[in-house]
């Protein structure tokens, strides 16, 4: 059974991830273009997110309903209204899909989930992602120095965030223009 679309942006649709999506998600994570920037999860780790009320696993598709990537959010049950953008992986690169998807997620997190704060971490050497987040108004909060071990080396993460009022300003004080299907 296909999950219903719950959000649309200009060219993309967003729906709840299903078990049948997990093989593709694991394959995309292990793709050479992505593996340097994330620590891949097993199919079982992704499956656990599907039934966790504190998390949301979302598939992104283009206007032809072709798979573009996925997003994982966490902190949906946070009493502090702080939602983490755990992961975004885009398989169709250089089309602006990442920027469009992040903007749609920012609107969704602020308007639908009523979050006050959105945060993420990004590997220190992931310049492309850092520049994208900065261009969308994220502020660097700090560096978690050599906090993860990847193979035989340690890597640092940069923590970035946006507050509710910064998202509203960054997106032009517009309400979500994305149509929702119920």
C-alpha cells in the first residue's frame, strides 16, 4: 500500500516512507556520492524509525512520482519544540531538489509541527551542505570536535539551527503554499 502524499512543494511531493522504500534508501545511502557525508544505517535502523512517534521518515518524489530522496526528522514529541533534521539524502543531484526539500521541511516543521527551533549537524568538511544551510538562514552554534568515528578516523560535526522567527523571515513571512492531500 502506497502512503498518501502529505505535502507538496513546487516540483516535489513528500509522503511517509513505507517498508517497500527501505531497500532503495539503504542503496542511496551507500552510493559513492553520499557515503562520505553520512554514516549509513541498516535497513532495520530505518524500519525502526517508521514506527517511532518521535520521528518521521519521509520519501521525496519529483513531479513524475520518481524517487528523489528522503528526509528523517526527530524530536516530534519534544516538550521543547525543537525538531532535528536528522538526515536528508538526495539521489538526483544538481537540480535544486535539496534546497526545495529543505525549504518545504522548514515550513512543515514550523507550521504543522509547531516547532520553535530546527537543528541539524553536518560533517565539518561537507562544504556544499554547510553553504546551503547558511544560505537558508541556519546559524552555526558550535563544533562537536572529533565526536564520531568513521572507519579509522574521527570526524567533527558542526551544529546549526534556525529559530521559528528566523524561518518565517527567511521564507518571506509566507504561510505554507504547499498543498496538502488529506
